[in-house]
C-alpha cells in the first residue's frame, strides 16, 4: 500500500518531534543513571522537571532548526521538490546527531561535577583528538549504542524524507505561522519581556530539579554565549590555595569556601535594602560632604554599625545582586547570575531561611523581568516575588509612568504592607530603582536643584527623594510590632559612577550599614568590607548554623581582609594598605598608602590572581557548595 503524501509542514513537525524525543530520551537516561542524586526529588517535582524540560528542549531545537525549517517551508513551488527539501532534511538529521553527541558527553560529564556541561564545551572543541580517544577507549559500548541509535534515527528520517511531498494550501499563511511558532518556542513561550534562560530552570529553588529540567545543549550554548576562553590558571593548585588563604578564610575538605557560624538561640527578622547607585561620596555622614541629599540615611549612620571602607563587587546592578545573594564574584569570561551561573551548586539565601520557617519576600521597584530578577529570586529560594507590575502608585507624581525603574516610595510602602501581614519570622530583600539614570521628574518638593535626566543635579534630586522614601519606610517600620526583632542591612548595588569619581576606588566605594537597635552596637568599622561579605553576614545575623559558601566572611567577625572587585575585563583587589587592578595578563591601576611595605603590590597581585584561580576552579569543578 502506497504511503500517504505529506506536506512540508507535516514533515517539519515530524523531524522536530523526533529530535524532541531524542532529548527526552537523554533526560530519562540522566534520571536513571544518577537516580541517587535525583532521588531527593518528590514524584511531583520529578514530573514537573520532565514537563518543564520539554520547554527548554523545544527552545533549543527552535533556535538550531530555525533557518533549515524556514527554508524547507518556503511558500514557493520548487520547495516541494526532492532536490530542495531532502538536503535540508539531512542537514536537520546531522544537527540532531551533533546535539545528541553533546547530550551524551553531558550525561558522562554530569557524573563528575553534578551539573550540566557549560563553558567546558569550548575546551572540548579545542581538544577533540584526546576527547575522541577517551570516548572510543573508555566508553566504546556507549559509543556503539549511540551509533546504533543514530542509524535508527536515520532510517526514520529517510522514511519521512522519501515520502511524496504535496504542496499545501495557504502556504504563505503556514509559513508565517511556522515563523511565529519557532520564534515563540525559541523564547520559551514567553510572549513579552526577556526570553527564558538557564536561571528559569531553577525557579523551584532546587538544584536537582533545575538540573533535571535543563539539557546539556541548552546549558552549553547559553553559558558559552555569555563566556569566552580566558586563562585563570597562574599557580599550581596547592600554591594558589595557600595564597588565597592569606586573603580569605578557606575550610578544609571538598568545599573550601564553606563558612559556618555558631547558632543563636533567638532568630531575628531581617530586611536587606539594596540601594540603586548610592555612592559613598554623596552620603554626608560618611564622606563629610555638604550635598544635603541624604538626611535620613545620615541619621541612620549614627545609629548603625557603619563600614567606612566598603566596596561593591562590580559596577553593574546584576553584579551587586549576585554578590549579595550568593557571595560569588564575577570573573572575566565567566557567566553571571541569570546567564548561566545557576548550573553550579550555590548556597541559596531564601532556601536557607525557609528551612527555618521564615517567610521570604523579594521586592524590586523595576519590572518583574528586569535582569530576569523574577527567576533569580525564585532560584535563590525566595517564595514571594514582586515587581513594578504589582506595586500601586500611591504618591502624586508629575507622570506616574515616567520612572523606567519604578518609584522607591511606593515600593517601600508596598513592602511595609506585606510585612504588616506577617505573623512569623521573615527575610525581606528590597531593591530600589528611582536613582537609576535617566533621572525622572519628581514632585516639586524633591527638586532642590535644576532637573536634568543625565546630570549630577538630576541624580541628587532623585537621591533626595530616595532618601526621603527610605526615611518614611523606617518611620512606619518603627511603629510595627516586628520592628524590635528586626535587623536592617543597607547596601548600595554600586556607586553612580558617572559623578563624584576622582580616583579608582571611588568607582567601588559604597555605604554598608547594619541597623539593629539593642542588637548590634552602633559605631564605625574601617575593616575592608565587600558586598561578598554580606551573604555570610546575613546568615550570622540570623543566628543560623547552616553551612554557606561565599568568598567573603561575616562582617561581625572580620578583623582584616580584602575586597575582590571586577569591572568588565578587569579584576582587582583592595587591601588595607593599597589596591591593584589587573587584566589577568598585566597590572593596570594600583596605589598604596603611606608606610606600605615595598613589596605590598607584588604580594597583592599574587593574592588577586590566586583568588581568581581558586574561585574559577571551584566553580568549574562544581565544588563551590554541596548539592
């Protein structure tokens, strides 16, 4: 009996379906081979990971198949001819086979590091000879099984390609629909905002569930796109670890970045306030200036434990978020939070708090999907997340829709309302945004200076408004029942950068305050502090004895130390007696205080490069934190 003819669109769907089945087969294999690792998941979590994983598989295939499928379905007469569509069909088969090779390599690699392949794919491509030798000697059985699978796939492919092709009616319309569907599938079926990324696989807060959801092709493509090959090895492993230990505490064992603090009998509530673009320079109580833009924060400085030599990890907001939520610095050429860092095991602040019965809330003034913060918050274990779309405007603004990054006052009032509904302990993380440029018009009472969207005066007006907003939040908090049991941590994501910069360190110098009347003694501390210290500090303040992994240390215990910083293609280290920036090939800017030892910068350079190497190797080997 003669086979029924197929349209090109029907053939395309069959090719896509076969490739999708191959991805699902490897997910089943991953689950079976590493059932001890995935055994921690409940039946519901496992089922959801398989279902959610199809979304990532389809997104992967939609991107790689996009051009061949569109060419195959061109609304032209010659498209139905064998000489046109069959070569394209075998190109799809070859792409599927190559992706299958990556999935197979990922299946093996997962057993070594308990995560999917990421930037290592670039290294594999550079060492193809040795990799093939390993495959055909150590995994010959698996290679033969995969070759048999490819042969079976080729037979199915041939049966589809050899079927007679008929032209379809309304071919232009079908081509347009196919185009739109492939675009949507490649975006992960998100109709607005940013497309899905690696971080969206981890929104459950479970590393195991995220790893079961992802596939190795997607993980490798996304992280490699966000990365590039950079040398991070400067010393032998033992020497690198010895030098790093001179700057940061390292634990013995498999996870040297783990810290653990003595438990406290009474746990506090805690509010972390991440302040957009607040520079040390513009806080009069800290820098001794006379800008008059931060009267409320100035008052808090006098009532808080204040760190006068505190530095941001980087110069972008996402770097500040990554540092405060994970304690992991951004390395040159490596993916950051929201763009692939999630494939590595990290300590998750919200998840730790939830284990202690805390309500966890993350609020940002910007849109929910800004920086993929909605997915990042959930991946960090926060059970509640709110953005601009959830926050009602309650103040009378010249244009309520004018601020692209939201309104601080309304954000603080929204958080205040949420906290008023809380019965038990809570951990809240709020990220402001009005001080981000372009600086928007404000009610007249806040515009003390001439308005400018990109001027220092425009910034100072928004800073004055942001400070007032913070002051109103603290007044309302002081009247709440939960206030007496609450610790507040105030930290900037980075300095404004565009203004108030006269030297290199000004680009990183930020305020960090810990405010807890009756719990933390007010005063000033001139230890070199960093955003990377905040994650362990928060765990210490909460009184949890859970192990956490971070480059920094609790600021309640830190007596001396360093701040690791980054800025694009530059990393640096700030110490008590000087600083140094580096391209990982040569020194850049540096400076020392009077009386610093002659060889101070040489020693600082070694500490910087060793720290970079140790962090890189721990992330690559997935030994930053336990699974």
